[in-house]
């Protein structure tokens, strides 16, 4: 427990890799959040807010930003199976900020 508190004081972002999870002294996550967008730990970014709300409930949460869904799906397995659930925060990446469809 002391290791977790020490780590949380030094680093405030949600873990995104197995190493960051192990550095916190965690053996398993409660929730793994997948985000279609890059992970930016700021209140203007939905996945970060969702992750922080889950974390505020006392759960161990990690985020996997922009998983590669076109290969062998290793990004979906890299953090193991959570105790409670997987969560998905999707994005409409084929639409621009001015609501036009992207060509590529």
C-alpha cells in the first residue's frame, strides 16, 4: 500500500502499459478503458474524465489509447483481463470538427 501511495504522489496519469501497472504495485486491474483517441490527461478529453471518475471510486483503472484493431489484436490483450470489466470510449474519427466526412 505504501508503494501505491508513493507512486500516486509522483505520477498522476492513468497507467497505459504493463510496466506502469507493475510500478504501482498492482497485480491486476479492475477496469481497462479503451479509447479511440490519444490519451491526454485533461478534463477536456472524455476518456481521461471517464478514467478519473472510475478511479475516484477506488478502482484500479488503466487506459489503452488508440488500439490497433487491424492486426492480431495484441493491444486488446496486453494488460490482461480486468477483475470487473472492459470499457470502450469511441470516437467518430471519420468526421472532422466541422462535421464533414474525411476522405482518408
